[in-house]
C-alpha cells in the first residue's frame, strides 16, 4: 500500500541520508549519553538543558557523566556535531527530539510530571510539520497519549500521526554497567499510531547497534518499562526479607544465594542491601500503583515490596545499634564511619541513595557520622537532604577514630583490608567480607 503521508516519507529520507537534525531535552544520566550516540552516528545534534553549567560543559567537551568516554564527548563537541543550549527556539530547526527529563515522586509519593509537561510545552511552541517527538522518561502507562499528545496538539494546532509523529521509547540506562551502554542495549519503541512507531523505530536503528523492538502502542512501551523495574523491585524485596529472616535464624543469606545460583534454570539471583537507590527502581513501581487506582485496583504485591525495601535503612540502623550494644555502647554519641554513599557500586550517583538516608537516621539517633566515598568528594544539596558533608580520607589513623564502620556501598577501589585490620566494629551490608572471614568484629546487615 502506497504511503499517503508525505511528512513520513520526508523524515525517513532525512534520517537515512543523515541530514536530519536531532534534539535531546535533558542532558543528565540519560540524555547526554543518548545525545553523544546520536552525534557519533553522524547526525547534527542539539542538546537542551536549563542548567547553564551543563550546557557550557557540553559545548566545551567537558564530561560529567561516568558512562560516557571523555574523548567521545570531546570529539563530537569539537567537530560541531553536538551542541548544547538553553534556548528552546532552536527546536524550530530540529527534525526529531527525545525528551529525557526527570520523573520523580512528590512528597506524597505521587508522580511529578512537571518536567515532562514543561518540556512538552516548550516543544509545542516550535513544533512544525514532519517532526518526531519521543518521550524516554519513565512514567505510567498512558502518559504519552493522555498528557504529551494533547499539549502538543492544543498549542501547535497540528494533528498527531498526520502532521507530526509521537512515540515512547523507555530509557534503559544502567549506570556503571561495563557491558551495556546506549549503543548496544536493545530498544523498545511504541508509537501513538503505526506511522509513529515506524518512524521512531527507524530513527533508533540508525543510531544504536542493539535490536529495536517495536510494540503495538505507546502504552505497551510505557508498561514494559514499569514491568522491568517492578520485576527487579519485588525480587530485591524478597531478597531483603529473606536476609532479615536468615539473620534471625543464624544463616548466611549470601551463601544461600550462591548455592541457589548453581541451578541452571528457574532461578535468577537478586541480592539484599541497605535499601534501593537510583532514579528508576525506587520510584517507577509507585507510578504504576498510583495509576492502578484509576482502575479501582490495588497491586498489593508491589505495595508490600515497597514496605520491605523502604524498611531496609531502618533495619541497618537497628543492626548498627545491636553491634554497638555488644561492646557496651549506644548509637547516641558513637562515632560512625559510612563507607560508600552512592546508590550502587562504582558510580558517582546519589539519587535516592540508601547511604544518605542511613546517615540521616544515624544522626537523628545522636551519632557523629562521617563518610568516605572516593567517587563523591562532597554531598551536594539533594532532594530532601541538606547534609553538607565532605568525604574523609581513608587511612589507618582515620579508621581507628570510629566506634563502628558501616559499609553501605561496595566500591571496588576501597581498601577493605585496611578497614578490617583497623576498625573496632564493622557492619557489612554488601557481603564484602565473605563467610570465610570469621572475624568477630564483623556484623552482617
């Protein structure tokens, strides 16, 4: 059947011959790696961000995201393939734009789509026929059609699927993953119409090496991303609950998991920890539970998992209290050194960090708390927290100052033997010290 949409034909041709100008809104952990890959693929790319510092650094080729190779950003910035700006009027000359902005929860644990709405409104002011818009920010099913599409159509006066194309393609960034980056991670794409899906899929196939998997709608793509993270969220909750039970029963949960991993089918290992961090896993399930209320449905399994995962920082503090009690001390007025405050190993990302929550809880109990994290020299102002702390140097003398050392994040470039030799007590939430290490000073949490 002959294609009747001339805008589709024009855009596919521009993408094919690399004359299309591509845009990315939001130059953070998701947006900047995507912008760099677009530029590396040979497209003129413009990044948009409201933070002038980020815009200046991108234009200077200065990298601030760990998952990007410094030389890659420098090369595409120097050769003019990637430029950044705070001026949304540049959208007038752009053919496709991906929206990669935060989707946090508000203080009531409800979705905050203010960044998505503001970005959409800015696009709509300059939306022109033949343009493709792709939302990558994780959100609840229906956002693309129920929130983004009406704003674009109302402000621009254009018709989705006829005058412009709209799709959802969830980001799958895993900070610190040495194997999977934007370029080689498969991409799911769901458009508002079949033409929207086709155009968006064609764009991603021209940028990444990973497989592009089209689905029937933007709602399916949105639910797919939520399901990915709910899967992890609930399985981590199970591991956390099993960990608490194993502590009570005197069983090493880490040894249990390693034994279970020997089964070649029907089991996937998830590990306990001091809490769940990052932008996706602690937040995305609540987007689904919020949306589910619209259908008079309460996903109890997800809600129960939330209770378990949110309890873990408190459980860690309980273990700290018991460890200190074993030597006749209370948390109040004790000196505690927290090792690692990033939300996961080997990244400099503090988003929803359990380590930050634990520091706050310990301070609330009257402890003097310091931290060491080689990737985070100081704690900036972050959502809900104003700690204003700087990382201390790790040395024999420093470790000996503290009543207890708490390992919250197991970065690979930390001298754990130095800690073992000089700490009075250690609470290990990451199984740094295996069961073969029988030191009485080690408490697992």
